[in-house]
C-alpha cells in the first residue's frame, strides 16, 4: 500500500470515529442541532423576503458563513480538549496513527459535517423561492453563486476549524476551549465593526469604489492565505511529546 | 545495545519536569517474551517511563531502545508494533464495545474478515461478547478494563504496555482480569511491560520485576530472587556469647549476623551457597544451646516495603 493511500485510510479512520461519536453521543445531537435552528430559520425567512435575488444574487452567502461558523465552532473544541477531558487522548496518541492523520481527520470531520448541514439549508432556500416566486419552471442557484457559496463555506469552516484546533490542543477542558474560541471569533469582528462605524465616511465610499467582485476576490484570497498559515501552524503545534507533557 | 534478546533496553534514561527529576538514570533490560513488572509507589516514575518508551515524551538524558527502535526518533515504529493500556482505559464511552474495538482495528489496518474474527475472539475470551452492542458508558470498571486489555491486544502486538491494569478493581475482578491476561499472553507469546503497585499481581504474573522509587531503580530480579535476597535465617537459643556471634559472622557464606538479645534470636543473612548446618555446629561447639533454626522468606510485598522504606 502506498504511503499516500495509507495516510488517506488513517484520516478516514479518524473521521469514522468522529462521526460515530458525534451521532451517537448522548445529548450531543441536540447540543449541535439547536444552535443551527436559527440559520435554518434564516434559510426560510430571507429567501421568502429576497425572492429570486436569493438564487441569482449573493444573499445566500449569509447562511454559507453562519452554518460553518456555528457548527465548526460548536464541535471543534471537542477535538483534543474533549479527548483530554475524557482521558482518551493518551491512548489515541499511543496508537500507530500519524500526527497529521489525527489532526486532519478531526478537522475534516467537523468541516464535512458543516457542509453536509449547509446543503439542506441551500435546498430549503431554493424551495422557498420557488414557492413564493414561481416563474413557471424550477429555478436554482446560478452556478457562480453556488460555487462562491460552497467555496466560502469551505474556507470559513476550515478557518474556524484550524483556529479551534490550535485552541483545543492547548485547552484542558472543552468549556475552556469553547470560551477561548468564541472570544477569538467575537472580539475581532466587534472591534472591526466599531472601527468601521468610526471611519464609515471614508471606508464605505472606498469599499463601494472597490466593487463587489474585487471585494469577494480579496475575501477569498485572505481566507486562503489565513487557512494555509493556520493549518501549517496547527501541524507544527501538534506534537505528541508536548500534548502529554502538560 | 542489542535488541535481539531484549525487547526493551534503557541506559541511564532520565526525564526532568522543570526542576523535578521524574526518572533518574534508569538502566533496565526486558527479555523478549517475558512479563516484566515495574513496581513503585504512586509518583515513582512508572508512567513517565512508559510514556518515554512509547515515544510520547522526550527524554532529558540517556538512551533507550524498544524493539530495536529509538523512541525519540522512531516512535511510530514502536507504536505500530506495540499495544498499550495507559493510566485510564482510553475507551470511548459513547461508542459500543464493538465499535471501540472496531475503531482500533481500523487504526491498525486489520483486514475486514480478520477484524471481525479477532473482535469476536477477544470479546468472547473476555466474556463480553453478549454485551458487545451496548454503549460502555454504564459499564463497571472491571468490564471496561477487560475491554481495554482486549483493545490493547487486538492487533497481536509483540510488546504490550500495561499501566496498572487492575487499579481500582475489586479482588474478584482483579483476579479474573489477571487470569484473562495471563492466558492471552501465554497464547500469543508477547513481551509485557507492566507497571503496578500491586505486589500480588507482580508475584502472580511477572517473570522479572524492577522496583523504582522517586525515579531511581532500587532492585531488579525475578520475584523469587528478590524474596531470596531478603530472606534470612533465625536461630533461637540461649547461652549466647559475643565471641560466638563474632565467629559466626566471619564464616564463609554469612553476609551479616545480628543478635536480638530481647528474644534470644540470632538473625543471619546468608549467601545461597552457605551451609546452615556448619553454622549451627559452630555455635554448638562455642557453647550456645541451639533450640530452633528457621528460614524466613519474605513476601514480595515485604521486600517492596523494605526497599521503599529504606529509601524513604
């Protein structure tokens, strides 16, 4: 078996365990499903209001950011802090699984689940638009809109996941990891929003002059670079000898 | 260091945590195919040693070879060939017993047919087959320990690390688990490195034991050898004289002789080759009225307490 195939198999093994744990953990289903009710509500209410623009414009970006942020934000703190809290980490690390397979398996499980939850949201949105603004034939998202939506969801999920793993690696408890992650993802946008409010006279005309496509391209670029940096950092920080030495 | 006859060899292995020395120049050799007991009180450095040997901690000094590999640079090779039951069972509560084993069978790339067969075989041997589909969250500690032992042996490792496998179990559960463990080790012919502070367990299972305290190695040998070293001969009599005791102390094979005048007993530490009858004859000729000669062999627990007590 080639080394790559072996690694892929290891990643899939970790994902198998994560999936089992997530689906069958007592109480975890409701803990995850309840916060997702609001994005699901959004995927009904906003398409209702937006009509065809939901499928042809970009309002659907809203749920493509909200669902990965919420789902990954809720599930990723469990990744290592949960293993540590439940005393399963040392046994997992004493196995033959390579470091990168453990890390990738956990990250991809969370992001993969987020994308799987997003798809029904997008389908519900499309169904609502067709219901309220029937045009004689079934309408669906423009390919470019769908591509932007899914690409953005993937990048946002990976970003949240990478930050979450970095925090979870160092946290003793899931609660501690969750609080730290919420801090990281709530405080910077709040500060950014306040700065934007203070300098709105200068910033808003600048952004308007920049154009939607260029803004979107910049956002994608920043997310890609951010993801690469954070993933490299997470791989670098994942050291068996350090995880158990604390 | 040779790896062929020893599964584990350490030389001057040391580990410091900040200013605390958890392991102090440990040198041991664990023969292939043996059950090696690593005994010590809580905080002696047993778990640290185990984590160092598995390549899960970095050493501060010394050398180690496990199955011929260096834990520091070839930890993956060691972990691929070994199984471990660490300080906790490491089982996933939300999964069933079968899924817990299924996960680790996948981790070790067991082929599907073999995986099913092996899980069945181990659960059957541990008496857990009928409860395989239950989530283990409500299982007793004894059942979980048995499942964890099964998990550690799933991929037929050549080396098994067990960190206090019967800790927290009642007498019956401990004995049952020891029985299962001994049977499995015997059937699969593997090397076991077992940490424990349960002397009965060490005496029942281990071919060799090492006693450690505060990171320092105090004694190594088979349980019989350790008990033999600590055994002594007691001679009860009267009409003792200082000269007679002094003469006996100088006899060949007598390592130490001390007279307890309050009980009229002479306590002798003898070399295994020493001739007790010659000692008695010598005492009789020196005018001592010898009434009784007994050989007292201490249990491993007494040996352990003496060793640990002396050091503390």
